C-alpha cells in the first residue's frame, strides 16, 4: 500500500507538473503576515479579510483571502461590484467549510480554491461565465457541485482529486469537459451528459471507482451501451462502468480506448482486443486489480502512460509486432508479471515502464528499439528509492539501444546476435544437407531407367574386386607359408650343426 500511495503521488506530480505554477500558497494566515509585503506607493484595498484589485471595467477582483474562517464572499465593496475571484485567491485555505459566492461574480480564475481540504459545500453564482483550470483541485471534502447554465467549458483539472465528490450537475450549455476535469472523483456513481456536450478530454472521468451509470438520453454525440460510454460511431471508449466484470471483449470497430476508460474496474479478469484497436490511452486499465490475462491483437500501435499501472495480477504479456511505443509507467507495479515477449518493430520503452515488476527476471530487447527510458527495466522500489532488481538479465543485440541501456545501468546482459549467428550457421548446414538429399533423390529418379544396368555393372565390378582381394590374400598367405618353411629349415639346420 505504501508503494502504491507513493507511486500515485509521483504520477500526479507528472500529470500536474503545472499545478504549482501560479498557485498562491500563503493564504489563510493572519492579516499582519502580509503587511510588509503589500506596502507600496499604490497600496491595494484591504478590509481585514480580503485584498482587492480594481479592474479596468471599474469592478473589483478578490486577489487574496487572509481571513482564518470564511463563509461567504461579498458582492460589493465601497459601492463597487466584486466580479472576479483571482488566481489562487483562496488557495490552501483550511478554514472554509461552506461558501456562497454572490451572483455578481462572473469569473473564477485558475487555482482559486486549490487544495481547500475542509471545503464541503459551495454555491456558485448563477451568472458565472468562466471557471478556471484547477479551480477546485484537491478539495477532498467537496461533496457536490452544480454548474450554472452560463458555463460552457469545464477546464482541465477543475475538480480533479475531489475524492468525496459524489454529485455533479452539469449546466445545459456545457460543450466541453477538459482533460482530467473530474479525475479521481471516486464517489461519483451516476453522471448525466447534457445535450450540449460535444467533447470529453483525456482522463476526464479517470479513476471513478463507483460509477455504475452514465445517462446519455439527452445527448446525441455519445452512447452508453453494455456498460461502456462511446462516441456515436462507437470507435472510442471514454468510460466504462466500474461494475464491468469477468472477461471483457472490446467490440470490433473500436480504434481507441481513451485515457482512464477502464481505470478502477477491479472486477475485470480477462481482456480481449480486436485488431481495430490502435491506441490504448494513458491509465486506460489502471488499477484493474483483478485482471490476469490480456489478449492484444495485431494492429495495436501505442500503449499509453500508466495504461496497466497497478495491475498486480497480470502474469504474462505478448506484445503485438505492430506496437511502436510502450509509454512510461505502462506496466509499472505489475508485480506478478513474469514473462513478456517484445517483438521486432517496437521502438520506444518509456521511463519506468516496468518498474516494480519484481517477478520479471529476463527480457529480450529487439534490435528495432531505439530508446529506453530511465529505470525502464530491471528496477524496483525499496524505501522510496529506485533499486536494481536482483537476478535480472537482458538479452540484447550488440550496439543496440538495449546494450547501451544495460551498460549504462550496469545490468547483467547477454548478446543475442552471437547466438543467432551460431544458429544461422547450423541452419545453413542443415539446409545444405537437405539440398544434397533432395538432389540425390532427384538424381535417382532421373536414373531410374538405367538403374538395373548400373546395378548389374556395379555388382560385376564388386565381384571382380572381391575376387581380386581373395586372390591377393591367397598369394599373401602362400608367400607367408613359404617364408615360414624357410625359417624352420634354417632353424633345423642350425640345431644339427
């Protein structure tokens, strides 16, 4: 669990590296803490709770909240309307439990309520036109939200990591839900798409652990059938019900499984893909903890970042020859994975792609691979540190990216192409032998008509050779016998003397 939590934090840092930029993290402190900082020739307006800035249209923006507790935002100050809540104005405020924003406010800028952990309820203004990215990012206690009809775009990451957000009502004029807009809102069980909605961004519905129904009855751009939300042409899968279980068969004709589409579908045990699928998006099957068997098909080209992250029961993988890229963290924390076949044709293995695949002790890297990211192979995590995986070995081609990676990471490896040359030589010899046999058979067939005559001639020649051999043996025996007699005679004569 510690490994998973730390990995999740790391991934979120990657996905939201931009989060920190522009976020004001110094609010909700006593007002005196800002006294020295805000002194100057043009001192901003301050009322003890908020700092204000005058806009070009002679309205005010709240730029910073310094009150310890806040329950409502004022609509007017010194006779001037307050129309905006500025960037990061309430960021990290811990004293907001419930908040009402007046109808005078038409714009809430990015990071406005970034990481307000106690915020449970908020009432948005009826005339709100713009809701900035990351506006309520990390408001982990927020339970419900109603988007007014005046809002047309839910910007990226607006409600990401609102872990307790269970009820969402989108306005009737929302046309776009941005990337990661509702990412990891794990309490959402049902979701209604307004008639106006046209675009759903990457991972906008990722890691929805509780979703069981998506209502598309008012919308003509999307279809929800067989526990899957798709476009009307049924070529893209955007989100699946967390209730999907058993063997999952992706329908023929689907060419993209979008980011986060099946994330947190823990009841899926097997996956079968048709050859029409070209792309598996980022985190598409993340945390499918029950998934054991994955049946890819030829035609697949890209496996996205974290596509099978934390799928700890997958045992083996056979990557199709059409795959060109395995993105970073694609199979990280697949802790039971013990076998993978990478085909010739693969070109990129991303950073930490197989991190903490502790049972994977051997892997062959094809010559086609041009890039291997940092800690992609042969690494695990111990005490939050990257450590080399004990007993890990790579088979590589000499001079390839695989060999360079193994050398730079000081990982044990064997050079594959030496063995290939040996096998090729043996195969060539076998080929020559087979060719000779084929030639001999062919020659025998062509000589069938003269076979009897040849055989008789050969028999005659053999007989003559045998007779000559016997003759030579007889002659040799006779010579030996004569020699023996002569020797005996000499011995006899010697004894008489």
